[in-house]
C-alpha cells in the first residue's frame, strides 16, 4: 500500500487537487468530495501507468502541517 499527500484547493468555480510527490497527477471536481474521489482515481491510474512503464513508484516525502500565527 502506498500513501500520498494530496492538496485540494478551492478555485473560483470548482476545486482542484494535486500530489506533491506525483508530478503531473491532478484532478478537479465541482465539490471537495468529488475532487477527493477524482484524485484517488487519478493516483490509481498514475501508479498503474508507472508500473506498466516499469518506473518505480516514488516514495512519499511530503507532509502538511497547519501553523497558528497571531
């Protein structure tokens, strides 16, 4: 099993997502939930392509943290 950080951002008209560890792997959706689901499918598709091309799956190195600032 592989775990990858995804970033979901609200845009003016929808949501977009990407994974810092998977260059070029992106997704969009009308809602946060739809975007999350679409990104899950995009990652699965991306990893299948890497395997098919005999490219090793990158190690997840990204993480996220909220920092409170006054």
